[in-house]
C-alpha cells in the first residue's frame, strides 16, 4: 500500500510539473507538447486493448478522425463540452458495432479489417462532403489556445493511465492475461472472452475519439486526408510496441523519443519519411518485439541471476 501511495504521489507531482510546463515554452514548444500528449495518449489507449489481447489494430485513425470531424460539424451549433460528449458517444457506438462484428477474427484478418475500416470511413466522409455538402473540408473556430488543448490532452492521458492501472490490478486484468496467452484455455476456464474484449475495445476507441476531438481545434481547418491519415495509426502502433504494449508505462516511454524523432525526420527528410518509418518498424519488430521495458527487465534479471551464481560459486 505504501509503495502505491508513493507511486501516486510521484505521478501527481509529475502531472503538476507537466501542467505548468507550457508557461516556460514558446509557441513552437507548446505545439510540440500538444502533439506529444496526443500521441502518448493514443499509444496508451491502443495498448489498453491490443497489449493484453495481442490483437494488432490499425483502426486508430478511424476513431481519431471521427472525433475530429464531429467537432468540425457540431462546433458551431453546440457548446464545446457537449460536442466532446457527443464525439465520445459516437466513438463508443461505432466501436461496439465494429467489435461485435469483428472481434471473433484473429491474427492477420483482424489487422486487415481494421486497416480497411479506417479507409472505408475516410472514403464515406469524403463522398458525403463532396456530394452532399458540396465541399471537402471544414473550418473550426473555437476560442481555445494550444495550452488549453494541451491541458485537455494531459488530463485525458492521465485518465487513460489510471484506467490501465486499474485494469491491471483487477480480475479483468487477470482474465486478459489468460486471453492473451491462449483464448481456448480462457474459454474453458469460464472467462467471457467476447464481453471482455468488446469492453476493452470500446474503452480504447472512445479515448482515441476524444483525442481527435480535442486536437481538432488546433488545425482550424480539417479534411479527410488530414484527420484520416493512416500514418497516425502506424505511428501509434510503433510507439506502443517500442515501449512495450504489455506494460503500463511502455507506450509512454515509446511515444516520447519517437515523436521527437519523427518531428525531426518529417522536417528534414519529408520525401523519405515513410521509408524511414517502415524501416524503423521492421527494426523494432526484430530487435525488441516485446518492447524496451521488457527488454530491460529480461536483461536485468539475467544479470542478477549471473551475479547470484557467481556469489554462490565463491
């Protein structure tokens, strides 16, 4: 209990420090914080479902774009807090419908479907905008500064970590570990696999939708090619895998260095950005397939065992 309280205390101090950080930075620095907080939250939300179940989802950008477009459509007619609530509800409903239809798939079939889902939604939004509204993009005019957006993303990220911490220490967390190891064994153990996977997928997708909704005012102008960019899904996936999708702090650890590196690469190598991204993904899969945190823990445990054996030999 004392270790938990110390952990919460340190986390709260870190959160306060991150909250006041924009007061010491210029506009560019705050912009970086907004992007970093967004991707850190997306990666952590992705890991809530995909980490323990080992279902690789590429639908991140689908829900992210839904949230952004909801704000673009409703921001002029509804108060901003209500727009966020509507966006969350839309994301939740779509996630439940998609989950009911697809969570029985596994492996590469699930990956292909989630990638196709993102593209399908992008094409549907584009068709609607061009043929029904007669335009391709929308403007968003809301009295929100970059710091306001950053604070919202920071709060959402903290909430996502808290949800992940609670799940990891609940009976649901134990059930997820069994599901991730072997779904057949989980089914024979009496675990309601479909309900647990659906609940985790819905929570994860709702958070992703809120990230898109909160970040939308930052762009001022949105269109399908911007908010449904598949790069968002791949970056989120790489960040979570690098840090360790099965660890609470893993996605956050992967998001920080990779986001800063991607910002530098996109600014200095815009024509080769996608190639570098693909090569990096391959390297991560082969070198640290379980993430940096798991890699460090395994090698530290091996070092301790070796040290213990040497002491015993003496």
